[in-house]
């Protein structure tokens, strides 16, 4: 590796160290509202994690023998990974459909996706009772090939690798490694194709995890089509996240974004909302088919039925119409509103399958403890910290150095 | 657009299997092997609710002795410290006792769920859990239709616990502890085929004593714990709506489609990539 890395200012080792140390230091103000809120929560979360490994999972969670998967799986992993779906959709549009105009959001989306996998799939480790055995399905101390979870776990791992490769040219540009940058850029298309294939399978695989829990999930949310529904919804889940994240980063990091990209961003948002409309429509249509197919009419007039209707009408149909209306009328604010509603809808849907509708009839309901929620928030905040650290240093939002311009 | 049950997955699955094996995937092996599993027949008409099975189970597995007893209207549950319980039910013919534990399914959901094969259906019949493999993900608990595997939530080195049909005793040629000690002869150990024949014989010889069904013969694809009851099984706390097909069959369609996607997707993506490439310099904006 070393001979391919050449540090911008000097070739000497010393200055390379200086460069790294300099980059490690925080940039910007320390006393922002975000820091003031996130730091205590991250510290508290860390403390709770220590307790969890010391005293067992039961010491900080409300999980029961009947409900063995709670917020950490249902929200952190299942929902978090759906939101990370933006990366495969955007790379599909840019590298496979050759929609060049979306190029400017590829890096930030892939970075977001990569970090989401690292942190949310990483949160899985907190939930494992015996995490030291996590390498077993990798080293072959039992290949549970008939297990959907085996598939999902492997795919997480490989997909992280694919996303790292997709993102690696940015790292090479940061380090000024010209040759490495060229080689890594050349691997992008292969990584993208591999990544999209993996995403198709594990986004649906997350739904397939619950197929065997047939009697445990409320029938309104259980069907043999969960995998397809999860896959289709990951498209608009991911894109709404891209829209939402984009509108925030464009405010917070506006100094890094060129005038041209600022202008283009509105066009991009309109394009994405068009895709969202289509995906939401397909999803709604599928849900209706599944509903009619399973003949669940009687359940509609129960409280769970009202909840189901709320999800379908308020969190699928409504944002679909909003997206449609706003891209027709070029209303950027409304696009952002629609993306937030869509994201809420995805959270509601995933939690309905994994937590709310899971053992909905049990005598004792699972409600996450405040400690589970704090740990979840700590995970999210840590991810945002790292995200900010990277954005401030690597050419993600900002333009690539001029030498790298014509490489890809 | 017509959506037939599983037709989408099935089509993908067959294609996938064809790609991988070069021929259609063979159906599950027929029952020949399955019937020779070791099994236990529990006859609740003979059970006197004495809890000897609970005590001997606790002794055999170094667990604390039970402190409560079967009480009508109270459903005691297995947990991380007890792998079997006897409950008392108020039925149409009066009090009936029922012993519960792992059903040792022929094609267990827990085993298919486990990504490390820590949950394992032995060829002898018992479904066992292996400490050195398990990563504590609890997917087996999510998947088991009988809610059998339990987890030690309060331990930093937690185990999954459930009845293992005394597999270690069986290996030494001994009977499962509960079977050996049952004073009422409510428990019988043998091969699954023998026991089903025996259960049929009991039903046909005493049709007034037994309800005409062997629970576990077909439930969840068949189990190695078989039940006889004097009353319909829903009266004694069984889920009679349980599906007849095995639970792992619910995910087969999805798993079969995986190789197909792996082969077809990259080809398709490359194709699209190639088709859209030419236009790229002219059309800057696709939307
Ligand atoms: S009853 Fe549950 S734990 Fe026992 S073998 Fe069947 S699926 Fe596994
Ligand atoms: S908890 Fe252990 S036995 Fe159960 S599925 Fe996970 S790895 Fe397998």
C-alpha cells in the first residue's frame, strides 16, 4: 500500500503523520446544539452498553421469552437498513441507467449507506447474546445455509465491502493517492453491480426473516409476500432518506458545495420524487393485492385494522400523492415534507411487522425500555458524528481535487 | 396482473436451481428416513400430574427443582430454568394433565432458522442445541411455532435452553429421564413409526377413552413428540390451527430464488448498463 500513497505536501513519513493527526482533530465549533445534545446521550449509551455486556441483555432491555427481538432488531437493523437502501438505488440510476445528473449525490449517499450498515448492522452485535461466536457462520463452525439470517448476515458483510469499494476513490483522493484512485475507480462498476444484487436479496431477506413467525405476526402484516414488500419499500425508504439527508447537509455543509451543485440539487430532488411516486404506487398496489388475496376484510374494523388503514392511507397513499403533486408543481418544500412522511411510514411499517404486530395478542406486551431507546439514539448520534467527520475532510460533497477529475 | 401463491418465487426458484444444479431441485426426500427418528409418546389419559418428569428433568440437567405444581386454570410455562412443565386443564370430562416441552419437530423451524447450526436435528431424532456454535441471536425463538427455546437474559454468557430429549443419556443407551421415571407409564420411548402404530392401536381399542387424533403426527410437518388426549386438543391448550406443512417450507421459496437472482441480476444490470451507455454524451438529463 505504502508506495501507492503519496501525501500532498511532502513524501516524508513525518509529514504524513502530521497530516493524519491534523485530520483527527475536530473541526468547527464545539458548542453547537447538536454536540450539546448528542455527547451526553452517547456517553450514557456507552455506560449502558457496558452494563449490558456485564450483566446480560435482560439488564437493560424489556425483551421476553415470547418477544426475543425488540427495538434493536426491529428499528436499528430492519428499519435502518431499509433507509440505507438509497445507496443501491442511486448507484443503479447513475452507473446502470447512466443518469449522469445524479452524480453529485452518489458519494454522499454511498457514504451514508456504508455508515448505516456499519452502525445499524453493527448494533446487531449488541443484541447477540454470545457475540464472540459471531464469526462461526463465516469461518464455517456451522454453515446454516437453510437460514435466512445466514444469508442476510453474509450479505451485510459483502455489501459493506462493495460500498467501501464504491466509496474508496474518495479516500484515495483525500490521501492524494493517484494510482490507487485510478485502480479503485476502475472497480466501481463491478462493485455497483454486485452491490445492487446483494441489496435486492438482503432487503427482501430482512422481510423473509419473519416468514416462519407465521402465527406470531398479526395477519394484516403477515403474508408470504413480505420479502417483495420489503424490497419495494426499501426503494422509497432509501430515496426519502436521500432527500431528507440532502436537504440537511446542503444547509449544514453549504460552504462545501459548489454553486452549480446547489442549483442542480433541486432538479435532483424533483427527479427523486418522481421515482418515489412510482415506487410508492407499486408498493400500494402490491399491498392492496396482498390484502384482497388474503381476505382479511373482517380485521379492518378492529383497532389493529384502523392502525393498518392509517399506515396504508396516511403513510403510503398520502406521501405518494404529495410526491406526485410536488414534482408536478416544482414545490421543493413539499417534496421534503413528503419524504419525512414516507420515512415515518417506513418506520411504522417495519415496527408493525417486527414489534407492534409481533405477538400483538400476548398477555404482556413488549415495550422498549428507556435504556434500549438511549442506546439506539447513541448509535445514531455516533454515526452522525463519523459522517460529519468524513464530510469535513474527504471530497464527498465538495469537488474532487483537479487531478482526479478525469479519472471517472 | 395475476399473483398466484408463491408462483413468483417458485418460478425464480426453479430457474435458480436449474442454474446451480443443472437440473430441477429434487423434492424433499420421502418419509423413509424420517420415520426412524426416535420419539416419545405421551398419553395424557395415563398422566396423574405427579411432576416426577419435572423433578427428574431438573436432576438430569442440573436445574433447580420445581417449586410450584399444576393447578387448574394456571398455565405454567417452561423457562430458562425448566425445560418441561405439567399443567392441569379443566375440560369437558374434568381435569386433564398435560406435559409440555420441545416437540422435536421432524423438520424444525429452529434448526432452519439457526445460522450456525447450533440448533440441530440429530439423525437419531432429538433436536439439540450446541453451545460452541450458538451466537445468541435468538432467531430460533422467533421462528419456533411452539415458543420452546428460552434464553438466559440475565447472564453475560447466556445459553439457549430447551428439552433435548436427553440426547446425552440416549447416547449412553439410557432412556430420557422423564420416560424412565414416569410412574404412570404415560411416557413411552421408541421409534416414531412404532409409536404412531401404538397410538393408533390405543385409539382403535378404546375409542371412548381417546379423542381420535395424534397431535404431532402431522402438525408442523410432524414431530417426534406425540400426544394422545381424551378431549379435543384445543381444550388442553394446544394450537390446533398449526400448519401441517413444516415451518422451514415457508422460507424455501425465498431461499431457492437466491441463486437465480445472483445469476440473473448481474447479467441484466450489465445489459442495461450497456444499452444506456451510448446515449450518455447526448442526454445529460434523463429524469
Ligand atoms: S418445538 Fe420448536 S424448539 Fe422444538 S424442535 Fe420444534 S421448532 Fe425446534
Ligand atoms: S440463538 Fe443460537 S441456536 Fe438460536 S438461532 Fe441463534 S445461533 Fe442458533
